[in-house]
C-alpha cells in the first residue's frame, strides 16, 4: 500500500463537489481509500490520524483543497491523482462559466427581487453571512450546522426585530408557497400548514398528509429553535404566520420534547390560532387527547391522521361519552366582577384531582395543589409556590381527613372549604366531584347543592358571579340514584358533567376567558408575503440547492462565495468590524 | 366559652360511629365545637393542641373513647355530654345485639363459605389482621390506610405465594363478579375488565363504560401497588386473572405514573393478554397511540371511550393512512437461525430514528442508540449500556458524517454499516428509512436495494434469514418517483411501508416473535374462582361496609374486632409471636 497526496492552494469547493470527486477517484483501478477535503484544521487532523497524508499539512489553509489517495501501489495512487482535473471539469466546478457574483451584496444588486437567501456555507462562516442577508432584508433558509446556540439566538432575535424569517440553522427542509427548500418533497397543495423543529418529521408528516389532503406551507425551524436560549422565535413566527394565512385551515406543530418554558409559550401561541392545531412533542406526555383547539398527537403518523381528519371535518366529531347536561345557570345575566378570575377545584377523589391538574395545564392554566405526590409534574411545582391563582385541592389527603371522615362519606370538610373559597373575591369558578355508589354518602348532592346555593347567593349580594361546575361519578342503579342527584345539583344552578375531562374543560374555558390578555405573537409580525412563492432567491454554499430551486421555476442566483480572508479567523474579524457588522 | 370532656375507658368504636356521634352532638343547642376520637397518641395531640381538653390525657389508651365539647356556656357543654349514651344507642353500637364473633378465626369457623375478608381496622393493626386472613386462605380487600410500604410488600408477597388476592391497602373500591366492595358503583355487567391503582379512576371509568357497555370485574389494587418496592404484585395478578377470564374481552389498566421497572413488567403482562388492553398511566408519555394489543389512553374519559369502542368492534378500524404494501418476501420458506433475534434500525432521518426508539419501547423492546440527545428518555439509557441487543442508529449524526456527506445525499456510510450488521449472526431484522424529494439522493432505492439483496443472499448462504423493512418518505411527484423507488425496494424482497410507525410496528412484531419466552404472570396463579361473586364475606373494621355487602345479597359476618391487648403495641407483639405469626 502506498499513499500519495496533493494540495491545491486557494481552490474552494463545496462539499458536494468534494463528494463527487471522492466517488470518482474511488472507482479508479488500484485505489483503496480516498480523502478529499478542504484544508480546515479539523479535516487536516482527520487526514493525519487516518494516515492518509505523508507530507506536512501545517501550512495548509481552509480554502486549500487536499486530495489524498491510498493505492495498492504507488503507481495506482499517482495515476489516480493525475486525473483530478479531469474529474473537476466533469463536476462543472471549474472551466468556463457565466459571471457569478462573489458576494451577497453584489448578488442582491444583480437580482433585487430575491426575497430569500439559501445558506449552506460551513458553520464557522454561516452566522456572518446570515447576518448580512438579514441586513439586506432577506428571509434566510440556513442549512449550515455548527452554528453555536448563542449565535442562533442572536440571529433569530435580529430576524425577529426586522420581521424576517430565519429558518435554521440545521434546517433541512421547508416548503414556502409550494416551493421546496433544501430536502423537500413535492407535496399536494392543501389546507394543512406545518411548523416543525424536526426535518424528517416535517417530511414524513407532509408526505402522509399529501396522500389524502394537502400542504399549504411547511416551515422548518431548526432542531434547537425550542431550546430555552432561543425561545422558539422561529416557531412563534411560523405559528403567527399560519394563523393569519387564509390558505391554512389546520396547523401541525412538531418537535422533540421542548423545554417546559418554551412549550408553554408555543401552546399559548397555538391556542390563539383560532384554528385546530395538532401538537406533536415526541416523547412528551400529552395530558389530554384534546384541549380546546389543541389536538395532541403521539406519533408522526398520528399527527398526519389527525390533521387530515381535522382538515376534512373542521372539528372532528369526538366520541362524546361525557355528555354535558344543558341547564340554566342560576346567575342570570350577572357578569363576573373585576378581579374575579381564579378557579378552585375541591375534589374528594385523588385521581380526579390529579387528572384535573394535568388537564388544566394542557389548557394553559398554571395550577397550585396540595398533592405532594405530584411535585414532579412539570410546571405544577412552580405553580405550587405561585401563591394565589388557580388551585386544585384533593380533600381526601391526610391534612384534611386527619381525625375526620373521608369527603366521600361526609361533606363537612368540603362545605367548609367551599364557603371559605366562595368568599374569596378573586374566585370565579368552583369545580367539584360528586361520587355516588355503595359506601359513599347516601345523599351528597342535597348537602352540596344547598351549600353551593348559599355560596352563590352570598357572592351575588356582593356583586360577584360564582360558577359551580360538578362532575358526577355514578350510575342509575347506584343507591343514591344518578338522575335525582343530578337534578338536585342542577336545581342549584350547578353545571353538571358525567366526565371529569369535560367538566375541567368547561371550567378551564371560563377561567381562560377571565384571564387578562397577554401580549402574544412575535413583537414584529412577519408580513404574510413571506408565505408567497419566492420571487427569486440567492444561494450561498452548496450549488446543489440552487439547482433544485431553479428546477422549481424560482430564478436563483448562486453566489461564488469563498471563505473571507482565506479562512483566516483573525483577519475575518477585522474585515467584519471594518464593514460595521460588529465584532 | 367553656370546655368539658370525658374519657370512656376500653370502649372501642369505629370511625363511622365516631362521625355519627360528632354530628349528633354538634347539633345540640349551645354547642360550638365537638371532638370525638379514640385515644391514640396522635388524636390526643390534636385534642390538646386545639384546646378542647382541660384534663390530662396522659393515661388515656388507644381503645378509650374521648369526647370533648366546647359550649357557649359550661352548662351547654355538660348537657351535651350527658346525652352521649343516648346517641351511642342510636348508632346501634351499644345495646342488645345478636352474638358476634370477636376474632377472625372464630368468624371463619362460623361462616366457612366466606372467601373474602373486608378489612378496615386502623392502619396500625391492619397488617396483622390481613396476615391472619391470608393464613385462613381468604382473599383480602384492605381498605385501611397507614400500612407501611414495607408491610404492603410483605403482605402482597404472602398473598402471591398462596395464590390469593390482596387488594389494597388504601383500596377504596372493587367490583368482583358483580359485587361491589368499599366505594363502588352499581354498573352494568359487560365485557370490560379493569385493574386500577386509582380508586376514583376506577369509579369514573367503570361508570362511563357502564353507560354504553358493561363491566366484568374491576380490581382496585391500592395506590402504591406500582411502587418499586411492591412491584405491582396485585396488578399482575389482576391482569393474569382478566386474561384468563372468558367474560372479559377488553382490559383497562389505570395508574398514576408507575416506576419505570414496574411499568415495563405490567406492559409485558398486558402484551401477553391476547386481548386489547387500554393503558392509562396518567401524566406518562405514551410513545404511541397503539402498539400491538396495547392502546394508550391519555385521560380517564379517553380510556373509557377506547374500551367501549374496542369491546364493540374487537379491534377498532384504525385510520390506516400508512398502508403497508403486500409483497413476497425474498426469503421463501427459510427460517430464522438459532441465535438470530436482534433488530437494527439504520436511519438517515434523526426524528424518524428517535421515534423508532420510542415506538420500540412501547412494543416492549429495549433499544440502544447512538443518539446522545435521547439519554433522558426513560429506559433507553439503560438500553444504551446493554451492549448487544436491539439497536437504532441515526446515521446523520456527526460521528457518522464527519467529513462525509449526509446519508440522505450519499448511501455510502449506510451501505457500509448495513453490510457489517448483516454479517452479525444475532441480527434478524434490518429497518431503513428512504427519504425522497428535492435535495435528496437522485436514486437511493437502487443503491440500497442492491446492497440489501447482496446482504440477504450472503446471510442465506450462512443459513440465516434476514428481513429488511423500509419506510419510504416521498410523494409521486418527487423527482425520484415514489412508485418506481418502491418497486426497486420490493423487487429486492424488502417490505415497504409509507409510515414510520407501521414499519417499526412490523419490525417489532418480528423481533418479539424471536424473543426467548420469559416467565410471566404471578408465580402462583390466582384461581379463576376469585372472580366469582363472593360466596360469603367477613368484615373487620367499619360496619358500614358489611351493610353494603349484605344489601347486595352476600352473606356477611361482621367481626366485633377490638385492638388486641387494649392497643398496647408491646403486648401485641408478644401475643403475635405466641400465635406464631412472626415478630
């Protein structure tokens, strides 16, 4: 075995050209192994460790081409190296070409209608070029990897300030106005819009949706958009755009498990969309199958299926086994008073209380609780210390039952807590469970209804409206009789449900209606024109992507970009400062 | 305000009698506050701290009754105390009664047909009485709380050894052969069987199921059955019983989030049920909506809805948007060789690989992976160190792409890994993704199919069968053409799916079929007769529960149980040792 290598100084090629070269050289007779890289420090190290170079690479620079070949003989290696230029011609990367601009500024002047820049230069340079593109007022599709989290956060905040989209880094795919960027499938146009921090997730779901429905837009955000430091900037912009986009009737939001804070923010944004949003946080516990306009999916196929169904039927007919019972509220036309906004869940059943917390969270309400067992539940530990606010109590725990009968047997404790909470001027909604059956109190509804009536009347005297909602767990054959218990509660103006999820959902919608409006959406909305097919585009980095855009009919100008200052970091910093882009 | 109290030595009453007394005394004129407790140390402390006693309670013992009253005047308090005996008569706890046995042994001799013991004595004594009941060969419904976790684990292991059920402690509800224990609703008989570590969860689901279908049996296990120390003994027994029970066609398993180890064990048990099992681990991320016969629910209503649907249609028609394509396997009749049992996922898409891990876990397969981001995923970190075994690789991560093109652009790395894995004599199934679209390799199926054909043929020569399964992500309009790519793969004997979930599901079912059989179910099966309506029952503790059983037509003998040795712990220990029940 013999190794031969050569260095071609100042000859920058993108990684696809390098790959094509490598494949061509590998197929030559007597060639065992081939290395074709740009001379960055990392690449030099790999070559040296693999024993593929004989000479000293110390002086090699990032924009030098290094080719190394291990042949069965020295002759084979030398013969292969000799054919380098022939192959370079074949890849179209040398030889005659029409004039191509060497900088983004120049390209932008040559093709002023370009509203997007596709960027796939090495990570080391990506953030600088991306910032240039934003300064030129372009949206950016940033394919490059190795951009630091800090740089990503800065770039996205810059884009946000300018009302521009920056998709990526490591954004592999997007479909904007029917035009695919990067790796994208040719899907049918339709009513389903996607925002995805996962590239292949976006591709899988958009392909499956395309089989039975269609895709309006699919915005990849880069895998780290939902990290705390980045804060989901691109996802929020995407949700906001799809919310306003009249073509999009159903939104799908996809990510690996995001940070708790960012998850909350995104779900808030999704809730105000005013259209169904399918949420897939892979590996994340969905506390409900549905909460308001949010539909929680558990797999990519599940997400696609839900989106198709929702697009076909607007809102799907859920199996409504938990029928709500229509009844007049005892409150007449009385409005909630200023300051009334909180919910109190007063449960006798531990699991019902626990489920209520989970469900309220999925409705975007932070809840405090007395249940120590749930301290591990995301967000609720924060809610626990939140002082006043929404609260769910399990009255069957020891702190309430110490020396007293369980609230399923006796209503005393519950009625005492109920009276106390009903007097709180911040409380608007009270949520109860009423458990029937053998062993339970022989007539719980009578005592509870009477206490509720009194509490509601007392609040009314102070000008406050108090809504009481109850889930009744029981059957017609239970000793208390379901129908008669429900009638007692309804006669007291209590809204009765047969299922906890439905009762909590109703309570949550009241509580949310009473919340103060919070500022939402990106601070500077991205104009809806961002979702139109690109008028034109500039491509910096892999030529491969320019070809794909041109094939889709988008005029695309490829920039003959080279690492600035021959890849010298120090010089590059000086150049950047001279151009006024900050240190 | 004046306080008066009295102590009635050696007069044990259960907590419901105490409650009735308290309520009656509270209603008397001039009475402000009433305390009625047995004289345990904890209760004495509460009374003292609340200022409800004037005298010294130091000498009071656990089986002494203490009554304390705060009156508007001393006269009112004294007058109220004077009526104590009158109220005690009314509660039926003193006065003439037919002969009642004072010990479990005696009761058992008097009513030998009793196969169940309902137990609700104070926690301090519960474990001793429960052990007696097990020694007498009875199933135990253990309502008491304050049994330690260690005692619970010991009792359940004892029950397991004897092929008996011990439901509880803190088991509030069960329905056995149509008879309700504790707090239970009168539900319709039907095909849905429940095993639940949550009392109100069981009640909510059984009530909702009863509205549209019916319940065969509902076994509460106590909230801590799924703790690591207990290991889910009662839940495993319950699943095993419902598996064998011909009346039960669908099983529902309910719990708050269990420990990872116990969750695995229960899901294994559920998988071998041979009937649909709806799993609700509240607040736990269900990695799929369905995996084999397991259906993951997210709320109590959702669980009830799924059970009803499954009972009505056997297996529900899922929206099969991910159509599998029938094609002949290239393996003919060749069987897997001895030792072939593992699966290898070789993915180019990061999210598809991540989802595959989650899905394989939900199918009960422990998977190791190269994806560092997933180290927080339950169980997979354990799987990571498991050495050989099932493995899913994301070939798009840096360790594989360093200096090389991404596997979506070039198949080189994947083909190299594929060849290597195919030679591993333990590998039986290979799972690939093939991502089409703009930007992707122009003809990935041709290269991959050819490599797979070679690998399968090579394995065949060594007498091994190699199954290759692929998920193809693409559309008809993609440049590669979906149909032609699929045909290339199928011609090579590869089983092709359009969705990752379906592909992984198929791979998992093959891998599971190749697993060695593990011993499952409880070591000593509980006889199916345990699910018959109790022939008779013994009740120790709250009389309330005996009344409910009698009302349901079950002959029930109430045991006039008193704390042994007057509640003296030390003496009690001596007595127990004398009877040979261990220290």
